[in-house]
C-alpha cells in the first residue's frame, strides 16, 4: 500500500504517524507539504496527523482546511480515496467538510492528556477490520478541542447510518459519562464518512504500536489499513 | 572610530542608569569604558549585560568551583546549553532555566515563555528537542492569588509544550508559604543531536552576514532581564508590560526551519535571542569570536511602528534567533525561512574592530568596545556567613500521635506528596511516540532516541526544606536524588544542569546559602561522576524582604543502552519480594512526617553518604540491567512506607509488609535507599551481601491492601482516593 502524510505549519505528530505506518508496511511514508496543489500519484491513503496547524489560532483546523492541498484531498475523497485524520487531522477534516459535526473545547475547558478506552462499533471499515467485533482498546488522548458535537438530528442519523466507528468507554466497555472525558455527544471518539473511507478520530492509536513504548493496543488499526490495501491489490 | 552616538545629558544618564539597575560604581565603570557619557541605547546595553541575570556577577565566583568535566562532556557551561556524548555518535543537549519573576507577574505567559526560551537554547545548538521537564515551587495553596498562579503556570507550560510538539515528561512540585510571593518556574529541555554537528555561538569571518530570523520585534519584554534581577515589592504587578508573550506556533516553525537549515552547511554561528534579546545575542556572539559587529536596525523586522534603537536592542520579543551565515548562503537560508513563513533579514555584518556599532535611521546609536563590556563586567565576591548547623533530632524524642496507618493516609494526601495527575494530565507526554516511561510510571522519565534502542532517563530534583536547614547537605541531596532517580530506572547518570534559585545575594546569610549549596553540589558531582554542564542562576527571589527557601534545582540526564531495560515503579503482581536496599537509621529531622504529623519543621536534614550512595546505586543499576528487577522506586520524601504506597497506587497491587512497628523506620528520610521488587529475594540478598550493600526484605507483593507490620491494613483503593483527590479539590474553584 502507498500512504502519504500531510504536513501543515504546526503539525507535530507526523513522525509518530510515519513510524506507525512503517511498522505495518515496512516503509516510511512520504510527507506532503500543505502548499502543494496535487497529491502524489497512486496513493491509497492520505493521512492528516495531529498537531496544532496554524497554532490552533482562529479555530482548530480552520486555516489548514483552506490549504491548497486540501482541495486535492477533497477531490481524492470524492473519487473514493481513503483518508485518515487523527486529532488535529480530524479537526481539519471537519473544517474541510469531509466529515460532519464539530469539535468543541473539552467540557472541562482544559487540555486533556491521558489514557482512554475506545469501543470499536463496527469492524467492516477499512480502518477497523482487524479488530474483533466489539473490541475495546486503550489509547491516549492529547487535545484541548476534542468534544465532538452534532445536533440531535445529526447524531441520530450518524448512529442510524453506522458512521460512529469509535466510542469512549470504560475498560470494561461501558459508554459512561466518566469514560467520556471531553464531553462528546454519545461518547463519540471517531466517525467515518457515509462510504466509510474517510475516518476521523481524536485519540492517538499511532502512539500504541510498540511494545517498548506504550503497548500495541493501537496496532490493529494500522494492520487493518495495511490489510485493506493488500487485499485490494 | 569617528561614528559616535549622541550622548545623554550627564545627570540624566546617571539617574537613568540607576533606574535601569546599575548599582554602586557600575555607572562609573561605564563612563570609564566609554570615555564619555553613554547614549540611551548604550546605557540600555550596559545595564542589561551587567544585570545579575546576564552577568552572573554575584554567582560566577562560586559557579567556577563546580566540576564540569568528564570524558563524555562535549560542552560544559558557557554555551547556550550543555552537551554530552551518549554513544552511537549521538549527543544529548540540555539545560534548565528559571522564569520565576515573569511567572509571578503573569503566570501563563511567564511560564509559557520560560518553556519557549529553554527550547531555543537547545535547538540553537543543532539538537531536536525530545523532552521537556520542569521544577515548580508554589506558595501555600490558600495564599492570595496562588490558585490562579498554579493554574496559569500549568496552563502556560502545557500551552507551549503541547503546541510545539515536545513531550513534557517529568517534573516536580513543592508547596511552601515561603514561595507565596515568589513562585519558581524552572523549565528544562533535552534534545538530541549528532555529536559531530553541534552548533555554537562564537562568530567568525569578517564581512559575514548577521541574519535575523523568526518572529518580528515588538516592544514586549523591554528590560525583562533587569526585572528578573530585582526584588519584588507591593507594586510589582505594575511590571506586567515587561513580561513577554509567547507564540508556540512560531517556535514550532522556527524549530523546523532551523533543523532544515542546519542540515546544510550555511551556518557559521547561531544563538537565540533570549534575555536581553538582540543585545545579548549580538554582544555574546561577537565577543566569543573576538570579532566586531555592526547592525543596521532599520532592517530588523518590526511589528510595531516608530520603535527606537533602544527599544529594539532591549526588546525580549520571543521566537527570534540571530545567525552568522557563510558568505553567499543568504539565498539558501532565506528560502527555507520563507517556506516556513518566518521573517528573514540580513541586519548587519561582522567586522574586525572589536566593537559593536548600532545604526538606525542614518544615526549611530551605540558604539562600544566589546572586550571591556565583558572583561570589566562587575564580579562580586559578596560577603557570606555559613548557615548555622541544626541539632540532629533523635527520633525517640518525638512522640507518634497517630500510628502508621493514619499517618500514611495523611501523608499521601498532603500537598507535597499527593498525586500530580491534575498537572500532568494537562501536558502531552506522548507526542513523538518515544516516551517509554511517562509521568508517574517511574522515578525518571524515559524517552527513546528515534531509530535507536538507546534511551535517555531524565529527572528534576531538589528538596528545599533540606537546603534551608543545611544548604550544603541539601545541595548534595539534590544531586544525589537526581542520580538515584536515573539509577532507579536502570539509567547510567551522566551529567546535570543546575538552576540556582535564591533570595537577595546582598544579604550575607543568603549568600551563605548559595555558597553552601554550591559546595554540596560540587562534592556530590565529583563523588558521583555527574558533572554540571549547564545552568542558570535566579537571585533576588524575595518579596518585601523575605526570601524563598534556597532551591538549587537539579536536572539530571542519564542513558540506557536499550529502552527495553528500563523498569518502572509500579508494584508487580503477587509473589514478588520487596527488598529495601540501603541503610535505615530512622532519620526524622526535616522529614515530611515530622512536618505533617508532628507539626514541626526542625532538626538537621538527613545526611548524604556519597560513598554509600554510589555503592548502593551502582549495585541497584547492575541488578536492573541484569534483568532481575520487576520494579524499583527510590525512597525519598515521606520515607519507606510512602515509597511502598506509591508503588502500590501505581498498579493497584498491594503488599504485606514486615518489620518493626516504628515511625522512624517507616517514615524516616534516610538517603541512598531503594525498594526493589524481585522474584528471587535470596539471590538479591546474597548479591547485596557480596557487594557490601545493606539490604533486607520488607514484604511481599499481592492483594488489594497494604498490610502493615503492626497489624493495621489499608486498601490501596482508599489510599489512591486520598492521593488523587487533593489537587483536583484544591483547584476546583481555582481558575
């Protein structure tokens, strides 16, 4: 498979993401500068990593969403391309209109850096097919604006159409208020597009791919990606 | 030398000199060097270069006595940061620096720019920052403004570090009323560079361009270094305009742009514009290279209109660097900085005159010979008196009013020992993907070097109440504890940075604290082969005549050849023996038990036996590297029972403890001790005996309780609840 990682001014988890992808594919993916207006040919996956693009000034992801490269990403997604956005990448995807909803300030109004557990709500996506159905896995969050918001009608539609892929839960799998540290609607941690090929999530599974660093709970997500494109040829 | 500036009127110059902080005969020295009355810009340059903050005039005499050499030291004190060889062609570059005064006046920006400044000190040497740490001292939690200060400082550190994408992996916090008016914010950055491509500040090459990069210059922070060299009074909050404002986004761009330029061969010398901004960077770069420098300030990128030469030279606007480039490389450098959307301007060139000449709007604003600016800078051997020794407190003379269980519950919840989770939950400790031991997991933070097995172990330490009681023992203890914390994860301690926070050095008893601490630090560094490679001094930490506790904060760095060897402190599953290594005499003087349970702060602090320290530590590290240790935690604040409780709370696994029912044994703060959790206690005890290291088994892991030797038991869950509740409760209505 061939992945590319977008680099905006202020992106800071690109190396983490590159290492995670390298772990499953054997190659470090190329970085793609925000000022480019086209994506490299033959990409299977575009990844928007975490960070503070444009310092999170104005509104998280708002300025990055206007970058030249994002027009190319929108075209890529419209043609059925696969896109993964993590943390600030998720915020950018929302600001670019590639995923629905909004990401508000955490309910506590504080930056939250801590462990979290997520339940995999569906394993029939290109990003989650290596998880066992109903799997709960540990990850870490590190964000100030990860409080996913959709109004009642939109939230209901997302649930009905199966676009909620990841949900904050207790280690035992219960979607409680205590497990929902940033205050997201319906404990939503990650959602996908209607065609399931664009995924955005706030936590950082790219930091849980190495037994010597913080365990390998996040690895199935990357193995899913790798497997999806291996079978697709 | 025909170009001279317009001097101030003599009376006005003298009066302004005093306002700018020139003391005693310092103004007369300025006159003697110049041979005339200074201009406003010149007076500004002298006063900041000779401020305590920039000149170390009260401390240099003592600092020179510290051991700074070892075969692995590549660069000791005197550069932007210290540099040590960590093997495989890699170097660790690190320093700790205070931002105390600004953090009191404007906590968020004060702390944030402290982080920004120390990051620049490290990446200016060619190192990519891989970890931030900090050492914080706050006043009594109920003191006026204190919650606001705590909240602002923590948000500021997080706001900056999280955005630049450098993980904040460790730190320490104390609370004491003596910091009510002078909280301490000491920030440390550790970076990694190739050992053969370190960048230095010494300028060379007549005619080479002087280049300004980064953010634009504004009026913020003018005379910040002078403010940081004075005591506070009731009007100190009026000094807010001298606190700088940080922009971590620009800093992130600056890091990436500098790293990209450093990969070319365009740079001759580079230095960040920190305290005293353009003045100190240009004076120091030219001075270190025995060069002259000429600047045309019209070319300085400015974000405000109508700025004078004086304001530009004194501004402490953040996220700026000064570089000397090789001739003809301007275009390469400019393209990189413009790609990162940063300012780039050639603002001058090097000369062979040995002078700094500042031009602005066609006028010469300053023309100063550089050599005497440094060589005739004030150096004070201030009078000092040794701190009187306190009597040793006999444990038997103190009654135990509550017993082991009640004391433990109170201690794990007291401000100095409670969980710091509320703080570290606001710091991104994982970004970079290399953090193997994050806050709370081990005695030192462990961060792997990308694409290597090798990892750094890092810690910050100081026990100010020991330093107050006996500065020399306290200085020793601060170094020994840093060494111990690195050892306890399996790291080989290599070097330290020292951040000396003290009161007014013009008072002989304060200078005595400083002198004692330096002597203790020096003795410990020598005995432990743990030299000082960088540091910072913050004096005048006094408000209305009352000083802080003497606080020589130590930042230690060590190396692990393989990150897989690192051990944490969490109690392992049932069936591990807990073995105490080191000698226990039951030293209660200056212990937290004495303060929190007996209500006394007295006695001599626990002495550090440096030979035993080294012997015990080398033994423990050897057992860890041999793979026989499941967990290790050093015995520090609170003593042995708190140590075991911290291990239990980290995993939720309890232990059954054995030994005497004695407050001194369980709460004494004897030094040089560790608790190891091992499968094979007899093997460990035999090895200890063979090495001449005191060791005894004190319990076994397992269950959900800590079963105490007097028959009392307490659930780990109950301990954790008390331990975790303190800071959130304290800060609930704080912000």
